[in-house]
C-alpha cells in the first residue's frame, strides 16, 4: 500500500487539528517531519514542512474532508479590515514557492504543495494564516 502527502503545514497546531479530524472520520493517517519542523523551524522550507500523509486508497475521501474543513474554517473567519467572511485560499505568488515544489518532486518520491495565502474577496486583504476572532487590523 502506497501513501501520499495530502497537505503540508508550517506549524504543528494546524497539522494536529487536521490529523485528528481525519482520524475522527476513521482514516488511517499520520504526520511526517512533525518533530523536525517543530524543533528546527528554520529548515522547514528545505524539508517541505510538516506533511499529512494518507493511504492512496483514501486520498479522494480525505481530500473531500479537507475541503469541507477548510470551507467551515473560512466561513467562520471575519476579515479584520472590512468585517466580511469572504476569505479564499489562493497560491502565494512567489517564484520560490514553485521551485520548492519542483525540487521536492525531483529529489524525493512526492511533491510538496505550493504555499498558500488567505485573501479577502471583498477588500483584498491577504494573510499567511487566518486572523483570530476579535483581532482588529488598523
Ligand atoms: Zn476584507
């Protein structure tokens, strides 16, 4: 049975939340490089962040669950600038982003997905992680 990286994370909080949610739905999955990234965050880009790994056969189901979790998270987030809840996750427009994905694909058995940002569709506000509830940006 082969396994596949379904999502990458730059922090173990988000990784653990998604891992637990998938395990709660009965999927057999695990995190790869969690300890390495947590202990040495400086090298997280070089090793491709924390990887959430699922079995090949569970990829489609896990993808649908992750999309569902992301939708719920975005729906419940309020923009700190315009107070709408219309965020969208989009690829970060950086050349190194695609270079990392290509190099990990070339030198290992998987490709790390490109880095994303969250963008408010009303005012264009962008952030690497979703703002916390109650945070106001000036
Ligand atoms: Zn906004």
